[in-house]
C-alpha cells in the first residue's frame, strides 16, 4: 500500500505555506536564539529538515536512536546526511539504564504490560530527548492542525510548560497532501516503509503496517488499546512530533 498521495495542491498555495513556515523558523531564531528541532525522521521531519537547512541553519537538529529502530530508518538518516552534507546529531539512551531494564524485564519486556512499555519508552526516548533539549530556549515541532481536534486549536507559538521552552509549530496549516507534495517536488529522502503500509514508524518491534482504512496510529503499539498509544513525550502523541521516534 502506498501512503504517499499524488500531487493535488496548487503550487502557489503550497508556496505560501512554505514561505510562512520559513518566516516562523527564522523568527524563532531571531527571538529565542538557541532553537532546537527533534527530528522523528518521518515525513514532517523531511520537510522541516529541508526548510531548516536551507533557511534557518542556526536551528540545531537532533534525533534519538533508541537502539531498536528499523534498519530502513538508519539508512534514511544516512541518506539525509549525504543530501545536505551535514551531520545530524544522534542522541542515545543511557547504556546502564537500558542494561538494567533488560535485566529486569527482558529484551522485549515492553510486550508484557503497559508499565513495562512506558518504562522502555522513558529510558529509550523520553530521557534522551529531555537531555538533548536541555539548555535550549525554544523547540520546533512538526504537528499539524488536521491531525486531531485537539491539534486544530494549537497556536503557532506557545509556551511548553512541561519542558519550560517556547514551542514553535511551523507546519500547522499543512495537510498530509501538502507534506507529500513537497517531498515529491523537492525529491526529499523519506523512509521506504511509508510505501509499505507504515504511515507512522517508530521502533521496529513496536511498529507494523496497517490495513487500508485503519487509523494512521493503528500500527504503533498495536497490542495496546488506542488510548494508551503514546510514549510520554507529550500528551496525545501524533505523527510529525517527536512521538514518531
Ligand atoms: S517504542 Fe517500543 S522499543 Fe521503542 S522505546 Fe518504546 S517500548 Fe521501547
């Protein structure tokens, strides 16, 4: 199944959204100085990485390697670095914490219950993320209005009380089609798993392809009830945020 749609949006409309996103990214640098983007390496991340490297290179980009990512995701990281001639900072979990977790719960302990799964996500994603954003004044996200009713009310700029950082949301008006139109038009590197039925890709053992018509998050932590499918970085995780790690 191919997730990426064919081109549909008028080019001028997309160009306007690109210009506005760039304006917000550059404004964030001017106003906040130290700005960071946590890349999920998903489709929204492809767009934001392209815009940041081209128009706001002062923004630092990092991603978290949980140690359980699909090989296709690591290959994508390499292709991104080749395209831009830039190194993306990769942040890892603390080895001792992973070792303790595996000793207590087993290498795939996350399948055994919600507490074990949350503990794994905390050690492999949340703690490295928190460590990586420490010292910054603002962080950029890839959330979009159409992702949920909650996200429809998200402002462009907001204070993130949880991490005590200003939050910049430059892709809010972009549609799923806009994201893929831009990726296609600019020939950006993206994860081939998206063309194999994975709208959302995280760690290999916790992501799988979905059937046509299923919710886009159905392949994430598929053995759990839909309400629990988030990793604790933000309330209600969504594609395009760091949650896709
Ligand atoms: S997604 Fe799965 S493997 Fe990855 S950190 Fe969370 S529980 Fe662990």
